[in-house]
C-alpha cells in the first residue's frame, strides 16, 4: 500500500512563507509572530496542545488579508478596520475541521484586552491565546528591521508597557517582557534558527494524503478568491488534472496527489499583487515578469516540504513547454518533464480557455480541443495526454463545470457569512 506522510509543520511553514511573499515589507512577519507567541506560551506555562494551536494560528494569522493594501494596512500599530481580515482568515482556516481552535484564535487576534468584556456581553468568547497573538503581532509591527534589534528593545518594551491593561492583557505583557529579557530571544527572532524551534515542538504531527488534500483546499481558496477573475480556476484545474491522471492509468494515490498539485499549482500567485492580477490593460514587462515568477515560487516553496513526493514538480512546472521554448520559469525541455507535469500543463490550459471569466465567455469544445491539438502539433504540450482528454472530453468537462459551479456557490456563501460576522 502506497503511503504519503507529510509533517504538518512543513506544510504550514510553506504556506505561511507564501503569505509573506507579496511585499518585502512583510517578509518573515508570520514566522516572527509565531516565534514570539510560542515563547510567551511557554513562559505562561500553557498546555502543549494550546501552544501548538497558538503557533499554527500565528503562522497563518493574516491569511484573510487577501490584497496587498490590506496586508500593508496590517503593519499600522493602530488599525482602522482590523476585524475584517481576522474574520476572513477565521472562515478560511475553519474549512479544515481539526483547525477549529486555530481558526478561533485567528478570528480574535485584533481584539483589545479592554474590549473583551464587550465581546463577552455579546456572548462572543475571546480565547486567551488570541491575546498572546495580538501582542506578538503588534510587537513585530513596531520593529524597524533596517536597524539593529538590540537597540530597539527598550523602545518596544515601553510601547507595550504603556498599553498594559488597555490594549494588552497585563499577564501577557508581563510574560512578553520576561520572555525577551534574554539576549538569545532577540538574536533568534528573525534568524533561520526559528524554524528548528517549530520543528521541535510540532514535528510529531504527520498528515496523510487525505489530510494534505483537505488543507490544500484552503489554499486553493486563498489563491483563487484574491481575484474574481479566477475565483474557481484552481479547483477546475485540480479536477481536470486528477481525471487525466486517472484515465492515463495513475494509481489512486497519484490521482490524489495530482489533486493536491492542482489545488496548489498557482500558490506562487500569492507573491503577485492583486492589482497586477486584475489589471485590465496590458502588463508592463516588469509586471509580466512578476506574474511569470509565480511558478518559481510554487516550485521552490513546495519542494521544501518533506514527504511531498512529486507534487512540487507537477505543480511547479505547469508553464514549461516540451520544446523548451517559451516555457518558464526554468526553460526545461520534454525529457525533464514527467507525466505529472505534462498532465498539469494540459489541465491548466484546458481549464483556462474553457472556464467563463467575468470579462469573457469560455471556449466551446471544438475550439478548445483544436487549440490544444495545435499546441501538441507544435510540440508544446503532450499529444498523448491531449488524446486522452479528447476521448473523455464530455465526462471531464462536465465534471469541471460542476466543480467550478459549486465553488461559485461556496464563494458567495463565504462572503455572505463574512459580512454577517462583521
Ligand atoms: Fe492581523
Ligand atoms: Fe499580522
Ligand atoms: Fe500558473
């Protein structure tokens, strides 16, 4: 029996890093907030389970800030509208059942301590961990990363102390101050050694393929919901790729892996500003390069996940072309492109041309298949896979339409619920 075992922390770290790619101003934010939160959790003698949830929540806490603007807004010490991204994040992370508690921590990560009473009156419980996460997050936005951290300690402590019993829970403020007294803590903050602490604490949680698939669906939504132009794209690609894998004789395990790869194939688009993704005019050369880079990020980020198998390759090489021309990011040639990567390329193109987008209708069967045929003739994509698609077109395409229609329903429900919770 084939097995696939992925340490959950590897996956979450990969996803966490991808959230911070959108701007140099944010790089490493999630990791540092997680590191600070974890240290406070230890100082406060929280239970191991609670520290774990807190660390996962911190690694993903701004996941609901989908646009560059919102992410940069989160860097302000006093946020004007902090709860929207908290609720979006909560709603996204909750899609994975075991992350129920993690999602609640995220939901309240901007609730001031002196506001908790108000929340309780409205029968909303604010978990203690959210107070830790809130403080850790605010500490990180106070840090000037262009200057030596050591010189800023006093300033930061003063800012936090001033809000003791107002913005911040007194107990958490004290734990923070105690936890950063050691020079070591400051030196490690922002260094590569942070990851080893996460591995030590969380390394024993291993995901099987179904759990991996479940978490990949959250990221599929995050990637797609950023732009209304492509709000169902990854789910369509995942479906088509998985079906092509099945019809070309791949094992059940491999078809599930293909689905994960489809869900995550555009992960690197999180590094691309939503303004570029939605720009109606022609992109400048720089903008186009930034879009092209998305596959490089997908490839390199997923590759670091232990136990991920070929998923990173299938996902990350979907814009390469068999003749080695015009593909990116590596300009690989046919002999370097596995069956899985070839399937993903066909699934991506087929879905992209067939799906309806707000500014145009998708191509019908005849046009879409003839376009793929021509690409196969020019040795851009694999002709055998195109043949499999042609032989099973109606079944595959009907499934794609159903899956994408279902996501439209989820998309609308999602935003309705977010607006209700606001
Ligand atoms: Fe936030
Ligand atoms: Fe944050
Ligand atoms: Fe792509």
